[in-house]
C-alpha cells in the first residue's frame, strides 16, 4: 500500500470525509512524524510500533568499482520497530 492507496482507503471507510481532507490528514500525520524524527525524538504508536532515530558511526568503506577506501561520515538513520500488537496480528 502506498500513500495514495492509504488516502483512498481512509476516504472510503469514512464517507463523511472527502478525499482531499483525507489527504491533508495523512500529510499532517507523516509530517509530524518526520518533524519529530528530525529533532531526534521518538514516536510511539501503541499497538503499531515505534519510530526512532539511530546514529551510525563514521567508518571506512570500499568503493565497489575500484576498491578505493572511502570515508563515510557519522549519520542519523530512521528506524522502525514493530509493536507487540502488530506482531500478534501478523502472526496469528
């Protein structure tokens, strides 16, 4: 399911909500999560999962084309951990 499928599904499940309103809801939801992660905050949705930021250390990698050593700087990466409720629903 992609973002547009999610918007259509929300609009179909809630006939009182127009598709453009469902689009605004989804955009606000994702932008809120993105903003929180950019501030290194954790976002927890009970029964669904946790969005968090992990820090990857700087390292030396290899260029696969020519084998030269390349310095990869330290960076933050988004991380999602599935909640227990979601695991239980998927693994009945």
